[in-house]
């Protein structure tokens, strides 16, 4: 695993440099939906990452946000978000990252999240703990819910009349937690739960590449990740609830109070 994890880290850092080099410049913006955008930097980073992964591991499957990669019916699968926080990036808001996860037989075994603005690299291997720039990290010990800070986000379908738009959950958590933030990068939100800067996170309609690395990093940092009702987490489902474990039950209760 060390060789694969080292490659993931190198590629995340390299893509991060591409992002910083392009930050503040004008971008070619295409639309994948009403407000869902993609820039040439997303595509450049994905080409860099996926190209190298496929060169080094040609028999592995790849799922990447912008659609590159291939399916080989392998027991191994890379999950790549080349630029998580594209809207932030397009507006020069410095909260975006690179996220790369690895599954083996459907189980997360390695994950890397790199935040180039703060030069912070989060990493984890299954059974080996989680680290930030090489130092061990763990989730917070904050509880109860009223003493915690949470984060969430809103899916791109929020302006398209989607019935499940997360606004009711947002309202309920504002009334029950100390604070709720919406920074705009789910991968960084998850990494910050893992290192204790945030105490919990929930969201709807994320994609596997948004969550893969962060889910493993939280688990290896001692946190808990489930569906809203506490059932086993499914990377390919529409719900994620992550916490420091201590407030997980309270968060489930708020999510059930609709």
C-alpha cells in the first residue's frame, strides 16, 4: 500500500500546484447543470491524475468526476475528485482541494485529501490511522450537540425544485448546534471533522468521489460515518452523516425531526 499511497499523495500535490497556478486568472467555464460548473482546471487536474494512475495501475477501475478513466471489472477502484469546490475556485474563494480514494472489493482502503491553500495533506490507510502532514490526527471530544460546530452543503439541484433540498435540516441544526458552516468543499469538511476542527457533517446527493477519501480519513481518526438513520454507510447512496461519535445519536435525532 505504501507505493500506492505515495503515488496518491504526489498526484494530489501536483494537482494542487496546478490549481494555485490558475487561481485568480480567467477561466473557461462550462455548465453541467443550472449552477453546476466545470473549469479547464478541473479537466487539467483530472487528466494529470487519471493519466498517471492508469499508467501505473492499468488494471484498476477509475471513477472520476469529469468522466475520464475506464472500467476494467477490477477489484480495485480509484475515486478521483480533481478539484472539489469548483464554484469556490471560479470565484477565487480559497476553499478547494484534491481528493483521491481507493477501494478494494468495495471497501475503502486508502484516501488522500490535499488543500493547496493551506498546504495541508490529509491521508489514511485502513487500519493505520489518519494523518495531517505526517502527524496523527483524531476527531474532537466536543459534546453535547449544543456545544459543537457542524458543516454541510447544498446539492446543485437545490435550485431545481428538488424536494429533498437540505434546507429543513440546515434550519434544525442552526437551532440545536452552536454553529453551522457551509464552506463549499465536502472533502475538506470531512477532513476537518477528522482533525477536530469540525465536530460533525451531513449532506445529501454527494457523489462517491466527493466522499471516498474523507470517509476513510474520518474512520481512521476515530469518527463515525453512517446514513442519516444510523444504518451502514454506502458510498453510492444519497446520504452521509459523519461525526466525532459523541454527537452521532443527537445528529440522527435532528435529521429525523422533519
